[in-house]
C-alpha cells in the first residue's frame, strides 16, 4: 500500500534533524566504521597510502582523475610551502562511454592524456624528465597495494562492460601503450584519499576528507592494526588512509522518507548506496521532483497540473535547486524561471502559495544533505580522536565537490550543523575547509611520494 503524502510540516519532521537525532546518526556511522574495519570488504577499504606530505616537496607530477561526471588530466607543480600550480584539461564523460566497454573508455582517457602532454606549458615542464602519474578513481576499488586495484560494483550511472573485477592500472597502461604514452603509474587512489593528501600538503592537521558532488564519499586516517579484516606484512607502516565508501552506509539507521524509498526502488541498483541517494548532487533534484509529482497528484500543487517535462525522471536538477535557493526575494525570479521556462508552467497558474511550497521542498532536501554531510565529518573525527566536544588539537576536514562549492549556502549549513554537534558557537579547533581539484592534486602528490 502506498504511503500517505506528507504535508510540508510532516516532511520537515522527517528531514530536519535535532541534536538527539544527529547524535543517533553519528553513532550509527561509528558502528558502520567498526564493522567495515572488522568484516565488510565493501567499506573502510585500505588505500595503502601510508605517507603524508610535509608541504616542502617540489617538482612536476601528472594526475588523472576519473569522476562521476568528468575526466581531468593534469600536470601539478609542487612549489613547496604547501603551494601548487596546476595545468589541466577537463572532459565531460560521454554517456555512451559510461555504458560502453572498458577498452573504449580507456582509449578515450589516453587521448585526453595525450592532449595534456602536448600543451606547450606542460611540455616545457616535463621535457627530458621521467614522468610519474597518480590516478584518482572515484569508484570503489579493492586494493591489494598502492598500485593495484580491481574495480568493484560501480555507481553514478556507470555500467561499463569489462571493467568490474579488472585492474584499473593494467587497463590504463595498455591504453597508454597503444598511444605510445610513456608514463610511470606508481599509485591509484580514491578521490577522497587524494583530497585528504592534497589538503595535508597545505595543512598537516588534515585527518578527514569528504566529497559532496555528483556522488559522495569520505576518507580518514586509521591505525593499520585496526583494520582487522586484512593481514598486513610485518613492519607495515603504523597508519594508513582508508576510503570509507560511506555512500554504502546507513540502510540500518537513516530515516528515509516516502520519496527516498521511491527513488531507491526506481534506481538502477535498488538498495545500493543508501546514503549517497540522500545526499549527493545526482539525486537531490530527483527527490524534489518526486515530491512535486506526488504533491500535484494528492495535495493540488499547481492546481493539480504537473508542469510540462517534469514527468521525466531526473529532469529536475541540483543546479536548479541551487538557483531556487539562492533567490530569497518575495517574488523569486529564479523559481519562476525554472518552473515557467524549464518546465513550461503557465505563469498565471503559479500562485504565491505554490512558490512557497516548492521553495520549502528544495530547502528541506538541501539542508538535510548538508546536515548528513556534517554528521559524517563529526563521526570520522570522533572515530579518530574520541569525543568531538573534548578535542584539544587542531583538526581540519577537507571538503571538495560541486555541491559543497556551488550549491547556495551548502557549506554554511554544513558548518552550522558541525558546530551544533560540537556545542560551540564558532569554528575553533575542528574546521571544515574547502579545497578544489583535491583529487588531481592529491594524486600527483601521492605519485611523488611513491615514485621511488
């Protein structure tokens, strides 16, 4: 039987978390982290990155970052004093490659790499030098060493044949050989691992990284002996960065709305990545769209008439949400533009009451996402340092991703929630710090750290 349609007041109760609920979610994540280190092969994945930069390193290193939306290839010059210069190319990943075969995808990646290496500025920096490239792969990989990792089940709408259970570095080296690209690849890392290392080059107090973009994930530093599910060689380094794969967590402790359940059931992988489906940019707009469709049908939103085009799944995007939320005026032009131009709703059928409802729906899901991302930050700090309210040391949480950087006031709401969890009025010891190109810069730094 279908769940009843919640009113705006009821939906707010389901999506806004008070202090006690935030602490319950934090404890849920803590249990998941422990389970991941002890037993679960799909979460808390060892990265084999056991070294962090000091900020004094120099030189030019290459990076390749395959994300959910774009491929970035870069030449990163480490200048020392925590400073970097980056020259990069970015390519949107064509849909046909997301659903094609591995060889086609990696040939395309090699083409992009060749284009970067042919840039005059890059050529000058790498002339007559042995080249080292770090690879960032924004999907789960089961690593057995710093330069070996087989692809696990992928998300973000990727379904590439011949990729799952295959080694990324081997596929990449084969593609580079076909293009006669001579590059050493000493490391493959998740983008969260790269982001942590990239910010640690600036600030050695960085112990957590979070990505909130098309998808979401986080990384932290743990003692190697705490990873009970893996047997390491004698004299293995004491600490290691771990890729949490936090997108997979939460099914047993996160409170889901009617619309979360519908989104999950209609997705290509029901039950997969429950946290990501509540937080990331790929899904936020779809949650709003599903709610609007239900409100039109059952609560007479827009007079019971669905705006044209809004019946199409994923037609409402997080970019449109951000545009709506950024406009706080009494006559919100951005909202009117989205509904009348993007979705062909006649202006005369748009009432002030309808506009207020849509604004509130956007706010509900975006603020929930920011709150949940803040709880991830707090839970990872607590996992490493003990009670977050009693921490004395300086701690930095590096955050990257399009939602964090570009969604209106997302970073504000995330920081506000983190302060509420800590019981402080200002950011003091524990701070969220934005970083851009973290995956690329971090991969290059890791290539440097593991090049010899």
